């Protein structure tokens, strides 16, 4: 551990968890469970640092009931050892929704909060001091793990687990000069911002939504519900495919199990992964993927046809998606960074359309707004944009005059979170400081931060979306829960010997 003189094998440790969303809550639950299995006394205190309440992160913290989880309830457990925990929680509270249903995101936030409070009581009964610190983290001292907060306060820590999610919206092409404009929303979350008379669109305004994936779908549904006329646009013009939900694999897939064991140096690796995915889908009902989805060029026609396929129970492909994601996670964790990027780029078609497919509930909602005239999809990305005379002036490629909008909502997604080394290398920063010496772009199999491969490990671990520097699909909740379990065991001292070498190896248990 970082401050080995103060926290040796027999000394109790002070732990700081940075981030109180799904990943941070999962780490805390797993840490308390490890202590309850006989490791009580190894940890003296746990402080969870986040300016927001527990569970109220960007992913699940929005209270608007229109916003749904995109994954099935059966895969949303915070506990890797208890995959049905979230479903059991919903049932105990009398909330509707079966294992395969997508439920409101606010229910996930409530689940995190309630499980946190239960675990807090357990920890305190074990003699562990627990506190939620409502602040942001400015820096983490290298070597010592001392955490400096935005308030100026310092927290002594023997172990720091960084669980920060996404927070910085991407800046879309052509809009860099307008990111602070009062008629430009940098992100669709929180949903209440879009209804704010100061920050959101004027009543009944025509709104241009930038993007056509999940964030843009959420934004468009919220805006149409509230009486706006919406135009969606993206460079690809492609909407995600349609499915009931992203649930657990329906069966074992031998071809996908072999993917995780492929040779990272194999020149045919990308093609072998593609064939394995196609064979897995075909094995479900002997129907090729092309017959389970639409080939229509028009995105609305494709949406309509794919919704009909789901409603006719003619789509088996979602049963293989989870297994595919987890096979790629395990393979990707063994690949050099450049090869991992090449693999994901080669399979961009799968990620954009199938891994991030929309729930059929949202597909029906989109079609209803299209049919009412409230929603349309532009066929291209704006060629030029300006704000003049109180409105956005948008020029499209090709013939035709410019179009005017009252508001623009950026829903192109968020930059992946990163850790930055201070200019002198003596500290880590969760947010980019004015001067730094680079980003943390290497994580070993144990997910501990190191200055470089082979360097001494810092008393800092990363769990969740921040592991994207090593793990594909780093926001995949089942994998996040597995990471949380293994890192919690390491931090608590429950993982020993050979187990430590396997900590957080993708989906490895």
C-alpha cells in the first residue's frame, strides 16, 4: 500500500472512494462484505467523496421517469455474487418490472442509496467509520494517497479507489464557438435543465438535437413530450437497432468463449472475432443477422421495420450481445492499446447498432413522435451554423435554404474520464489541471495506477468507466461489479497471494 509505514499488513487502513455513483457504491458494498467475512479491523474508515448524493451520478441520477435504463433489471445488480439483487430489491418495494424489463433510471439511484445506507450500518457495527464527503477531489498525492478536496481539506488515505464517471460533454464539429451560448445546452442531463426557462428551450421552440444515439434519443423524447418540435442530426444519420433490452446471455456460446483466448498477435484477430459474433447469432435460431434487422436506407423506415421485428418476436440476436461484450472485454484487456483500438474500430458497426441498441419502449415513443410531426431526422450534418436575430441559422449540404431553430441540444455523448499527472508527477488529478505532464494511460491487470509499466504501484485503483484505458465497454455494469468485488478484496486485504495477480482481469473472477 502507498503509506506502507503507517498501514502495514497488521494496521487498519483508511480508504477513500472517489465517486458515489454505481461504481463507487458497488466498491463500498463489496468492501463492507469483505470486512464482514472476517476481515473486520483491516479498515478503520471509508469516506466516499462526491459533490452529489450517493447514487445520483450522471448515469442513473436523473429523476425524470421518462428516462429508462438501457439494460435489463437482471444485469443491474451492484453485487457480482448476487446477480438477482436488483430484481429482488424491486420486488420487495412492490415496483413493477420483470428481470428482462428496462426500468426507470431513478430506481437504480434509489437502489444505490438504500444499499449504501444498509452497508453503512453494517460497517459501523463492525467499528468502521463511514462518511459521505460532499466535495470534489482536486488531487491525490502520489506515493502517499493523501486526497486534497476542492474545499482545501485533506483526507489521509492508505487506499484510494477512483470511480468517477463521465461528466464532460463532447464538443461536436462546428459548435466549439457556441459551447457557452445561452441557447445551447451542452448535454441533455439532468433532464430538468431542458425544462428550465433560463437554460432550456423557449416554450414550443424548434430544437436541433445533435446526435442520434442513446443520449440523443433521451433528449428527443424529453423535448417532444414537453411540446417542442425536434430535428435529430448526426454525421452517420444512423439510429441504434431495436431490442427488448440488454439482458444476460440466453445460453453458452462456444465460439464467443474462444474469442477470449485468441492470440493478441494473430493478424486475423479482428476477422475471427467478427466470425465468432456472426456464428453466435446464427446459432440462436439459425437465422442470419441480416434477416433479424432492417436494411432500409431511411433511418425512420429502418426504425419502423425493426420495431415490428421485435414485436413479432423475430429478433434472436440480443440473446448473444451480452456474451459478445464480455468476450471482447476479456480479450481486450490482454491487447496492446493500439490493437484494442483497431479491434473496436473494426467492430464499430456492432457497437453503434447492436451493443448500444435502444429498448423497444423508446422505439415506439420515437415513432409516435415522428407520426405526429413532432420529430424528424435530418439526412446530413450541418454544413454551417450561426446564431443571428435571436435564432440558430443552420445550413445543410446540398440545395435548399437555411433552417432556423430556437435552441440546440448537444447529445453527442461525453468524453471518457481520465486521470492526469501533475506537472511535477507528484499528484494525480481527476479533472484536467491548467498544467500537467500527461494522462494515466496504463493500468495493469490489478487496475492499480502506475507511472509506467513496471513502475511501483500507487495506492490508487480505478474501477468503472475510467478503466477504458485497459478495458473495452468499461461502463458494462456486470463487469464494473466484478471489478468492484476484486478491488475491494485487494483493498481490504481479503485477496491473497495468487488471487492478487488475477484482480480485475476484465470479467475474470
